[in-house]
C-alpha cells in the first residue's frame, strides 16, 4: 500500500511537459469551455442533435437505458396484480381453470398445460403462484396468466405429502376458490400432477353446485350413481380434492366456507399429519343435504390407484379416460418416472406445445 501512495503521478503523453505561461496569448485555448459560453451552448446543442438522430437506431435505449426500468416496472406490475384482475383477464365464457404451483413443480405445470392446450382450453388457465419466482417466471413467458395471493408461503422446496409445508400449501386452496366464486365465475381446480386426455367440460352436465371425483380405487359399475358415495371406515367419504368444478352458487360457496372451517378445526401437527382432503370430505358430508353435489364418472376421471394399478380395467375402458391423476404415489421423481413409463411425460418431446415453452 505504501508503494501505491508514493507513486509519481502518471503523465498524459499528449500533454505539453512545458506549459505555456498563463500570460501567453494562447492560454484561452487551454482552459475548459464552459457550457454557458456561446461555444459551449453550440457544442451542447450539437451533441443533443447527434444523440437524437443516431441513438434510436443504435438500440442503446433498450439495451442500456431502459432495460432495468422495464424490469423493475414489470416486477412491480405482477406483484400488484390482483386475483380479480387476473380472473377477469383469463376467464372465457364465465369460466376459469385454476391450479396452485410452487417453483419446484413448474415441470409438472408445463406437462399439464401441454395436455390442456391439446384440448384448446389453455387460454382460461390461471396459475396461482405460491412464490414470487413462479409468479415472475410464468408471467415472463405467458403474461397475465399467473397471480400471487399474499402472503406467499415458504414454497421453495417440493414439500412431501403429509408435511406441514404441504398442509400450509394446500390449505390455501379453498380461500382462492371462494374468492373466485365471489367474483361470479365458474371455476375448475386441478392439481398439476394431472393430465388431460380429453375435454372434461362436456361431462359437467346440469347445473349442480359442486362436481368432484372419487379417490377410491375400487371399480364402480359404468352407470354408477352420481350422488355423494357413502362414508368409509373413518366416517367420511374419500372424495379427491384435486379435481373440482364449482359454479358461483350459494351452495358451492357454503362448501368452500365449511372446508375452511374444517381446516381450522383440524390443524397440522406432528401427531396428526393432516392435509386438506379430509377437511374437504367433512365439508361435503356436513353440507350434503343443503348443496347439489355431483360425482363425475369413474371411467372418465379415474384415480391413480385405479388407472396405474389395474391394467385390466384400463383396457376395458380404453378411449373413455378424460383426466388422469398421478396420485397413489409420493415423491417428485417417482411421479415423473411413472408418467414417463406410461408415455405421459410430455415435456420431454413436446415442451413447445405449452404456452410456457421450455423452462
């Protein structure tokens, strides 16, 4: 450091080593030109003209001056984007398709979106982002199709089924759905470990309040009842909370409110590792006499415990499957492997079919 402090000043090689005396007649040419002099003003105006003519053609405003401002503006825009604004933007014919996603599950989101795009329903999809990274990534690729409803939970890891993180993540679901119903829209909810093989909307016949699927793997007769099934051994039904369609009726809103109440009454604990599905079933059971409920056909909406484990049934019902659920298995990698084994992991070869492209 001492050698730096005692270095000689570096001389400008273009500077006269023997300057002219200040009283020399050429001394004025050595002084800097002030912008307040006529010469300075002329030079300043010339510079402005040159920049005005050539800079727009050079791309500099975009690459140097405004890119950071645009990024900041975009981040602020999506951070302030409300659920009401988002639903209004994506809804088609009064309906919206919703999923809830955290960053680790973006590959599953893309796989699900490819299958929906093939059925031409992608434009009504709204991604409820459970972290800001997901919010910004989806809206960067597909502006307006993601919204974050604060506060955002800690969703930077792929939470395991039964964990407190998983409970915190899924327990937000009925609040999101109730808000959308209050806005006056029909809403379909899907988990993103699902895959569409057909168009589910023709199956939403009638004007029922709540449509849902059975999570039991036992085979039902093809013409089974569409009523809420009888309770199982635990005193409640085993309806899946991962595929739901709701109309903006008082009955559907009542079920969502009851679902929220049941989640509050049965919080997660280490002793009782709850998730959102039992609370949904209790809500259905306790409102069954007040709400018009509709069980969707098993052949079109099979649970993973049936579709992936009963190949005889799959062959007997071939061509009738509409939405497949990759459940009855836990683990991020295991789900991907199973989808791959059955030729249902579309992102490997068909990522460009997704509105998000390759992620």
